[in-house]
């Protein structure tokens, strides 16, 4: 039986982030409810906590259990959904994801960093934020992509609403999610973890996640960095299309 495929985009992304992947799929996925980054006039979700956001997303899923895939922030949300609502997820694909911060000191540091991003968004606006966000070493590998691809990706980010992005950081930022690391051993559905070869932090996180989830598979994308939807959509689609692996 083919599972319905539901996909969750990442921070500063949108449903369009999956377009390259969707073009290589042989079935049309159901995109999860957008994460509230939309442009001017787009409604922002009324969620105020991490758990609220999980409930809102699950409410947009098909009634039957799904194959749930997520990238970056979407990966963190997908993992949270799989652990909180396991009856709704029959298969899980985590792309460039994090399982949560283990200490309160790490949370305080991350909240401080995210507060800086929120201040930039709300004081200087979306273009100043995007300029700074794209300058992070995390995205350096994207410089090898064609200029037209990078320009389209930048335009997608610039269409977002500064208040929507700030809300996302305050509600679903890394410091706001639970530490799921201790719970990974309880995951029973088939899981695939993906990371880019040129993304050392998330390559290490992905390997650790895969080691802690019984029977999971770890896929490394050669010559790619953090954003595999942009840099290796063909490989992401190939992994999503593959038959379910039993854990």
C-alpha cells in the first residue's frame, strides 16, 4: 500500500521549497499547512507554543497514517509529530534535522541568538534579515549553484513577512522544542535520516540520530550542504520514492 506523503518545509521556506523534489516524484505529495512565514496579508497561525504548532499541523494531514518528511525546522516538527502522534505517522524521513538541545544553558544561548534575529526582523525588515541569514556559513555550499537558482531562492525568502518569521522563531525555534534525544530509542516506524556531505554539524547530528533510532537508515548527500531540497532535490525524491524499509 502506498502511503500518503506529507512534507513540511523549513524556516524561511514555503511549500514552493519542495517544487524541485515534487518534479521528481511519481505521486503528488500533500504539503502540510504552511508554517506562517507568508507575505503581507497572509494569516499567521494563532499557535503560541510548540505543542500548539504540532496539533495545528497534524490537523492538516490526511485521515490515514502518512509518510511524513521534513527539512530542517520541518524535520524537527516532523520528529515531534512522530513522537507525539505516532498513530498518524507510518514512515518518517528527516532531512538536515536536529533532535533538540540537551541543557538549559544551550537553550538560553539559543534564545539569545534567536532574539537577535527577531530584533533584526522587526527593526530593520525582511531584506536586512535575509542578507544576514544568507551570509551564514551553513549556506556557503549554495554558492556553487547557478545564479538563477540562488536568485529564485532569495526571492522566496524576501516574500515572507518579518512578523511571521519572528513568530516562528519564538514558537518553534530550536530552544522551544523538547530534547527528543532520549526518546529516539522508542521510535518504531521506519525512519530515514538525510544530511549533506558538506554540512559537518548536521552530518554529525544525522549520524547520531540514525544510530539512536533502531533500524533507521542514514543517507549522505554527496557534494551538498544543508539545504538538500535546493542542492539535491533528485536524491531527496529518490529516497522518498523508495519502498518502505522495515525497522
